[in-house]
């Protein structure tokens, strides 16, 4: 039997670090939801969890920075900023980064609902969602203003795992559709496949239909921005466990070469990009929304390509490159990242 304190600590990690809901924590620990809630309360009492408050910034202060960003980067149609924390810039300070990430998710959730339900919203919106923890955090914070029975939600790429995974794009598409009483469609195929098999898979009707709709009909894209490396508290870098690595189709040495020799600084759903453009995945194809099409959508005045990223110095080059080459037209970030983007050499 595990020690009682160990169970409480594990509950805290599942809830506060992995963002699992209380019912999911209860399921993971094999206990009831009230017991899981009691463990989380005990975690605070025992000092395992500390809550910090983000420093406030006035609406006018943030608004001025938002305007400056759009003026500096003409590819951006809109910038949405949140407060930040200086200690989020410290390598390995995951607690501070999570606090900023929660603010970003809240800000993005409000804007997504406005895009889908506001006066200027399309009658039949089609939303494409990326995979990952940040997108899950955004969707969990959305409070729909009204049902959207004609809404369609699609994943930006196929499956990476054969079992349920909380940050899978297909699952997140289903969850967003459920919130609005809308519709969703899966891409019933692996996310990453050998290049010589991609055309065959794309020709299958079950795969071709959602891929066509993803490319032709998408009106709103919701994605995060990642980067090749993660810096720990001691300043050491390691490769992030991203789409291509998780697929098992591309090895670490190949990903490292993309960063070191090709200059890859950012990643969206398996596609790496530099400050000059997008790189082809080495030897494989990603079944999903092509980055060339993503850039085309970002140039259209009636389409929204929203990226949510900030509070993490490792991701700055990815954010800067994404706005520079026009992969996105709406950026949700924090004010410290915005300040750096506005620096003369930013």
C-alpha cells in the first residue's frame, strides 16, 4: 500500500501540474470524487501546493501593447494580452509558467466564444483544434454564450495513440463540439505516417472527407506554439516530447538536426518552422492541416488562426517566427513576451 502522504502528493501533481479534473484524479487514484477533493485540500494544508497571484495590469496598459504589436507585425490582425510574472522567465519555474498559462487559457477561451457566438460570427462556423495541454486548458475554460447546433469541429491532425489520451486533437474536437451542442468529425488515421503511404491513406473516403473539410471549410483555427527544446532549472536543454517523437516515426537525432542544422525554432502539430518558413517533416507525412494552407487561412480577412503561447522564454523564438512568417493572425500571449516582441531586435 502506498503511503498516505504519497497519495496526497500524487493527487496534487495530477490536479495542479497535469490539470486533471477532480473526477479524473479520483479515477486515476481509484477513489471517490469526495476523497480526491479531500486529498487536494490536504495538499494545500500540508504545504504541497502554494497559490500565487499574478500582478495586475490595467486594461489601458495591456491595450496599448496590443495596438503596438499589431502595428509592429502587420501579419497580426489581433493581439490579446494577459498579465505576467517575472519569475516565469526563470528556467525550470514550472509553477510560475502554469500560472501565466492559466491566464492565457482564460483570455483565449473568452475570445473563442466571442468568435463563435458574436454578432459577426459565421452562421456555420468550422473550427480546427490542435492537440496539447494548452488547447485542453482553453477548451475547459470556455463558457458557451449559446448553443451552436450548426458548429462543426475538426482535429488538426490524426491520432498519435491507440488509447484515450487527454490532449489528443480528436478528443479535444469532440469536447469543444459537446460544449456548444454542435458536431465533430474525427480523422480516423495515424497523425504521422511514412511518406510513401500518405497518398494511399489520404485517398480513403473516411480520411479524405475530414481532410478536405479541414482544408477548405475551416473558419477558426485554435493552436498553441511549441519549440524543440525544454530548459530545466539548471539550464540544461532536452528535446521536448512532441508530435513526431511521440509518433515513434522520427528519432531524436533527426529532430535535433532540424533545430541545429535547419534552424527550426517552433512546432505546430508535427510541422517545424524557422523564421523563414516551414520545414517538411523528414521522411514522413502528417495527416492534417498543412502549414501552407494554415498561412493561406491566416491571410484571409474572414478566417481566424489563433495561437495561444507565452510565459516561457523557450517559446519566444517560436512565437516571433510564427507572427513574422504569417502562420497566425491572432496571438494570445502575456505582456512580458509582448515587450520582448516589441524590442528593436525582437
